[in-house]
């Protein structure tokens, strides 16, 4: 975690050192260990330093090469250092004296614009090339490190780790991007470039760009291959290779000059990271691994202590705890909004905020996070759908019966969701043998009437298809997303052309055909870099760096290419990971099914602990959304929610949360539409 920023005036006017200094100052929370700027004519680069790795203690940024032709500023941790040191002929220099920024700059000298293709790790950097009179920028494969920019030929190119630094310059506008507001209200975060501000953009993950006086060029330097498949001789071979790659992903993220803490929730992902990290540190005879866990004394259905303790009882840890019921989703927003640049806070942000605040008090600055291991390794539940679509009902039903107990669900409830909808596909495609075989097995295993199955999944769909062909018309509104999302005001949605935007961007609007297709979509959807940017900002508030072993390029490429049986087998999702961590994870964690649902604590926090603020927002601040939402619909949901005697509907809570957090952010920031 560091902060980078820079200015390049394309009309050749000189950079004002004071302007650049203000950008450096406003990001001081990202790097309290040092700050510097470099200015030469129309170009200026700045840096805020947070010491993390041993090499960073020696690092001085911006860094100039020996000839003075190249200057770099970077926020980076490079993981393939040994490989690069060899390829870039640094053999005569002690490895511990070579900084990550030196490696990046040497890679640029050797490979030019192709240098990011040779880098592994988390990085965002900018290089001024005096010979080419250009700035070259790149961002890591999945967007762990952020990079925002503003580019206008008459006003120049400005970039930074956070948007607030861009607004230090008078030529950078601060206007609300209503398209992003529409995306947010539609729960559609697929656009990887735009932000909540007009003309302020993000460099997408796995992208490079070069800026010259004549314009900008941007391209993707890497794409995740959805067609590659790995074939090995045995389950043990797959497990052994997963263990090797995963251990290396964790090892790379242990390179530190300071003690490390692992965020231990008790789930499979965080426990895997924690146990492997502990074993690696123990082998090197380094200090014990710190852990931090959120626990719940009152709302016990959210408490994961039985699984947390199963990990801690293995030894080698220094545990810390925070109480999950001591704060609510609307707590501390005035402080958070000082740092948070976008309106789109997730509903779990308050856990990150309180956890990072505690780590700061403990004097820790580097944490490991098991973020999104679900997506990286993949539960493989779509295999149930794939089997049904293939007409392989016997295996489908066997897997469902093994799968359902792990999540306390009835087998037929699982089948109704994953398998039954595809019975009609067989009829539509005239695959009658597979259709009637399915009818027989569904009746045998679940007791559903054969006549009912034939009527609902063969006769009725056929009649409906004929009827639609006969009518040969459907109104645009009948198929529109807006008609299904009454929170969005219709005239606003039409002005933004929201329906067309969703159809163009929303990759999940059509059901994936295979497990690998589903897996690939999850790894490439826009919500992933957006969430990583949010995690980065929550950590930056407290001068911390979060590291994500499950966001390792090598691990993700391997997991995506696995056969579907390694993802779901005999009812167990993420089977390859469970096998690989035999003897490393406690069995209690290794073979657990689901994980705690924190919804109860969120609901209690919003409706009880933060109730006064919630009522105030719904009475007053909600006016900031009048242009964008159907107020009558929102108030009706609010009244239904606060008067609910039984369990609050999850959809209602989501709608209220969207509106409340957006209204509060707009009030705080006072952004011009």
C-alpha cells in the first residue's frame, strides 16, 4: 500500500510543484513513511510511502534510472522477483537491495510496453519516458491496486491512487456521473472503467495505457482463458498441484518487514490462508502469525467461534478479536466519507472499517485476506445444472442428494433450483428419451407426479411457444429491466437508457451453459475489481495493506482450467481444495458445508442500533434521490420493513440500504449533477 499521483500537461505548460504537493498531502494516509515529488517541465510525479516489504525500506520514489530518461512512481509488490532478477541481469546485485520499482523500470527498459506481461503480483505504476515524451501506466491482473485518471487534451492527464487527489487540481471537474448512479440502483456493476464522477475513469484490471501529446492508447495485456482445461492422472495429482500453487500464492504475500495478521473468520478460505501462512512462518522460524476475528455474543447465529477455535487450537497464533455487535452499518459514516470517494459502499463495509481500525491500534500494517476464495476455486454447483441440461439425471440426482445436507436444504429444493428448469429444454429440443427418463427418475426420487411433470415441462411450454409465435409481438417495456426494478424512476431509466445498458454489459443476464463458463464469468465480472478497490480504500484509511492470496494469477488460471469434477464431487464444492489441505486444515473446517450468514447482524444494526439515523434519512436526506428513484415505492417498502413482526424480507432490506447509503453520500459530498 502506497500512494501514487502525477500530472502531464499536454500543452507543455509547466507543472506547479505546489499543485503536486497538494496531491501528495491529501493522500498522506496511504503512506506515512515518506513522501516526495519529481517535476521536470510539463511532467510531475509524486509518491507516498508505506513500508511493507524489506526492500521497500530502501525504496525512494519517484525513482530515476541512471541515464535520467525514465522515471517511475509505483504502488507495487512484485512476486516473481527471482525470475526477473535473472532475466534482467541483476545477478551482481544482492537481491535484498533490489526494489520492486527497480525491477518494473528495468522490465520496461527491456520489454517496453509489453513489460506488464512479465510481471506477477499486485501493482499500479506510471513511467515517464523522456525519449518518447510519454507516460506509460499499468494495473495488475485483477485490480488489487487502484489507478484513477482524468484526461483531456486541453487540460492534461492526471492520475492518482484515489480520486480525491485528482480534485486538488482546479481543472479537474467534480460532477456526478448519473450513469453510475443508474448502474448502482440496478445492482449492475459491470462497467470496469467509469466512476461516480463524470470524466474520472479507472484503468481497468490487466490493462496498460500510454499517454502522449497526440492522445491516449489503452489495451488489455492479459485475458483469462476460458477454454483451457487441465488433465491429470488422479485426484491426488490435482490436489498436490493445487497445494503447491496455493502455498506459493501465500508465500509471496508473506514478504514483509513487519509482523503479519491474517483475517480469520472461520470459513474455508480464511482458514486455508491462515493455516498455510502459519506453517510457512513456522518453517522460517519467524514470529507467530497474528489473527483477527469478528465474534458475536448476542446474535449467536452469526458467530463462527467453533471453527475459529478449531484453527487456533493448532497453535502458532497470536489471536485478536472484535465484537460484531458493537457497531452498525450506518456507524462512523462521517469519518468514512472523509476517505471514501464513491457512493457505492457495500453492506459489509463496517466490518472492514472496524477491523482495520483495530489493526491500526495494535500497530499492525499488513493483513492477509481470504477474499473471494469462493469465486477463485468455485463451488461448482453449476455442475448440477450442466448434468441436467445434458440429460444425465442419474448423476445429477446423486450429486444433489449428497450436496443438499451440507447447506441444510432439502434435496428437492436444490433440484427445483438447479435441475428441474432444464427438463423443459429437453422437450423443446425434442430429446424425448432423455426427457421421459428424467420424468421417471424425478418421480422415483422425489415423488413428483409424472402427469404434472409432463404437463408443466412439455405441454405448457409448447403451447406458450405457439402462442408467442402467433401473437408475434411483445412490447419493449414488457421485457425491460426497469419494469422489474420499481425502485428506479422510469423517466430517469429511460433518459439513461438503462435497459439497453444492462443488456449490453450484464454478463449474468443469460444462464451459463457449463461450470467453466459460470466460473469464468465470476472471475471477470465488474463487481470483482470494484470490491477490491473498496477493500483497498478501507485499508488505506488506516495506513494498512491488504493482501489477497486467492487473487493470485497462477492460482486462478489453474482453478478455472480444472475439470468440473474437481469443483463439485459427491456433493462437496471446491473438492480439489479440500483434498489439497488434508492435514493442514482442521477436519472441522475442511469438511464444513456452508458458512455463517451475517444478515441477522446487519438487520439488527440497521433496524435497532442505527434506527434513529435510519428514520432521519428516510424523512429528510432521501430527498437527494428524488430525480432517480420511485419515492412512493421506497416509502411503502420502508413502512413494510419497520412494521414487520416476523423476519424482514431480504429484498426489502437491500432496497432500503441502497437508497439510504446513496442519499447520505450525496448529502456529504454535495456533488454537482
